[in-house]
C-alpha cells in the first residue's frame, strides 16, 4: 500500500445488494446516498449512461464529504468496458481531521434490451410489460463504476457488462413476481440474488455486474490508484462471532 493512512470506503448508493456484495468480499463500507437526479443524464448509449451516473454519484458524495476537494479538476483514469467480468453512517471529511484516506465508489446499472435502455420500472404495469417482452430472451446488464480517491482526487472508472438469459416464465409467475414489489426497485426489473433468481436461466459474465457491483472490476480500479483490495479487508473470527480490522482497515 502506497499511503500510510488507514482506508475507508464510502459507497455512494442506497442499494442493499451492493453493500452486501462488499461485505461478502470482506469489506465493510460506509454508506452515503448521493441524491443524484438520474433523469438529468440523457443518452441513447447504455454504457455511457451508467458510467456518467456512477461518476455523478461519486462526485456528489465527494463534494459532501469534502467540498474543498472538488476545487481542482481531478485526474481521470478510464479503463473502458469490461465485457466479461463485471442514509449516511458516520461519513465525515474525506481528508482533513479524520486521519483516514477515504475512497468513494459510485455505481449505476441499466439493462440494454431490444436496443432500449431500461432502468427501474415506472410502476407494476411497466414491470409486467417488460417481463412479457423479456421472458425467453436475453439482454445485457451494464454496471458503471467510478472510484475516487478523496485525498488526491484521482479516479478510476469503467463499465462491466454481463449477458443475461431470461427463463420463459408464465403469466402467473410474472404476476406473482411483480406483486412482490422487488422488480420495481431494481434496474431491468429483475434480480439474480433475490426472488428473481429462478427466472434467470444463465448469465455470461460476472454475476456481480448484475447485482450492481463487480468485485473483479473494483479490484482493478483500486490497482489503478495504487491500492490492493486486500487493503480494505476485514476478517470474521471462526463461527462469525466477531469482526476485527486487518491491515489498514477501520471498521
């Protein structure tokens, strides 16, 4: 690790799935929702849209953590597209006074289907119509990632993409799934790590991309900033009784 400051990772997202993905990989993030108005970005390119929204979310959280850090134009590193990968909790200043090196990760996901960009459904009727179209077919789920170093302002960003093959589910299954409310809360109107899992036959690529945060891609973005993903690890004692920080991680 190139910096002696202890690390903390701030997740610029309210997504429980993204937070759980980080926790499952041994990382305990702080969460600060960006409040970005996603309707402000208009483009007909799915990868461009999700990356720009991820960028805006990370930048909004950086500005809230340390307004002075946004005064200078940051250095941007764009790794391009990975096609086969992937409420605040004590968030303070990203640099001064904390003795910590803060990293902010912003993410956004969209489904590209029939040359359309599909985010979250507008309502149950919209979710139902999407599933009537998607069943038995496939789409590509794109997840944009933007990682910003709150100390230097440097960033690394990229898009991970995974092809999703949907099951040919029945009208009754669609109705039951939409009635749960889950499809209304996620891009593309489906999950693979929840109730929608049985309705996905298979994927081509990193499952984390579909969840909304690709861990292999996060590892590569960290490396571009001179960091290792192991710098963020915590360890759970046998049996899961306790969690203690290792390396330069602060829980």
